[in-house]
């Protein structure tokens, strides 16, 4: 239907665009849109939501949906999470 289903923050998101990243993440979160973040994008997305990223420092990815931050440790976890969107 053309609506945004999820926001993806890849690993290696440019440092110069942190303000734009924060804006996108907070808007998506406020709209109830799931956020998938990977690599360095995990910490950046969590910081944008004023959440401590330390607990997720070693996970390759997360899905943020509402107040839940779900670790995506492998492709099976990613596939399951993406299937819920």
C-alpha cells in the first residue's frame, strides 16, 4: 500500500548524519514503526531513543518495537522478526 513498514539502520551509518539519523529513528518510533539496526547502527539507534546501548554491544543486530529491544543474533532471528512486520 506504499506505507513505510520498517526503518533499517545499517552498520557503518555515517557519523556526519547523526542528527538526521536521530530524527528518523525518533519519528519512526513515535509512529510505531519497527526499527531494525545492525552493527554500529545498533548503538546509534538506541542512543537516538535515549537508551543505553551497552547491553547490546556484542549483538549483530536488534529490532526495536515500542519499548521492546529484541536481539537478532543470527539470520534465523532476523527472518522471524522481519516476518512479523
